[in-house]
C-alpha cells in the first residue's frame, strides 16, 4: 500500500513537471506569434478631406526659409508625405529618423513636417533634431483641413493633389502602410484586407 502511494505521488509530480514545461513552451510560442502578427496600418480618422478627394492648396512659409506649397499638382509628379509633429511628442521625435530613411529609399516622395504653436519652441525643436534641411511649416488651418486631432499623424498626397492615405502613425509599419495603401489604390490597409487582399 505504501509503495503504491509513493509510485502514484512520483507519477503525479512527473505529470505536473511535464505540464509546466508545456505551459512554458506555449507562452514562448504566443510571444513568437505576437511578433509575426501583420500590423494593421495607420488608423484613419473620419474627419477633414476624404481619401480620393482633392486637397486644399496651401502656400506656407517654411520655418527653415522660403515657401512650401502643399496640395495641387506638382510639376515633378512626386507624392507628398505630410507628417504632423509636436516638439512635446516623444513618438513624433522617435519616428523622424525612420521617415528620413523611408523617404530617401522611395523615389518621388517628398517629406514635409507640419506643426503649430509657439515659433521659438518649434525653432528649438528644429535645432535639437537637426531638421534644418527639411521643409517645416506652422499652420493651424492645415491641421484643421485634415481633421488632425492626435499626433503623430501622416497624410499622403499624390502628385495631382489628391489625398491618397492618412492616419495615426506610431511605427515604421504604420507609415509604410500609407504608401502601400496608395500603391494598392485603397483608402487604408484595413480597407484592402476587407476587400479580400492578402
């Protein structure tokens, strides 16, 4: 009788250890699957100009000198990636190197930074982040025309001044989803997936 209890306890402990090992392996697998999940893309906000509509034309002063035209037909046919930033937004600042790399790798894509607020704070931000070579505009009306409520936000306008994609962007994948949405001719990656895209 005593020997039977010892054997059954031993077997129960083996089962507990085996189940513990299985739980650890499943937890690792969940982590791997989480890393492989396809990003859903930039989150669109249903305000302002709609995808497929012509954008308003803005002639704005470039904080770094000269003037910048946003919207309307571009002579070079390039698309414009309008990135709304704030000096107090850490995610905006962290995406700036990614934006530079992405634009450098994408022919016919121009980057314009947009913000509003106190000029001295903006100039300090430009100096701290070495943004003197990029067009940087300050305009509340520009943000209102696209319905910008939260940052960081990106807007993609094609060479004919048509809004092709826009949304909240927190990562490189979100920014790339705007470019992919333009390539696929859809409003967003979510729209593409809803139509059965893979």
